[in-house]
C-alpha cells in the first residue's frame, strides 16, 4: 500500500493482479488498484483531474491525464473520503504507478495531491 498526504489530502492505494483479465502468453498483465482519497484538512477540496505515470518492468513509461476519476470530480469536505477501483494493462508481470490529482479549494487555490509510488506485481507462491 502507498500513502501520501498533501495539504490535508491523504491518498492511499492498494493494488492487485487480475488473473481473469490477463493473458501471460500474449504479454498482457492486468492490475487493479483501489484508491481512497480522504480530506483530513480544514478546507473543502474538489478533485478536478488526474495524472498517472505507469512504468512497466522494462522501464517503458506511459502517462495518462484526464478529467476526474471514474467519471467523477468529487468535492470532499473535511472528514469526507472518496474511494474507487480502476485497472491498467502492462506488457510485463511487474511495474509501478505514481502520479498526482489536481485539487481545487473553494477559494480557487489549486494544488497537486501526490499519489505515492505503488507496485504492480504478480503474487508469488512458495510451491
């Protein structure tokens, strides 16, 4: 799990492998991640956009930018949180993600809430 706090916005992420969406023989590895964005500060803040940096095991980097998350631009009042799950595809069995959410306060102050790096990796077994 990764955790980062920026100006009272706590971003926590857990990732997991999606075997049912993966095709290892074709170098397609699917990973899901659940994000929890919590406002632990004193000001209302709205998530406006996202910027993800996805790196596969070969060092290939893909950047994804867009409005909101999963079709939403949640307004978080102090003490509130928003949680969602999404997924991505890699050509390698491991990699990582990190990024930022652009947040805006009711006063119009913009800042980037950090999404700390987290791993994308196949589970291992000791068989």
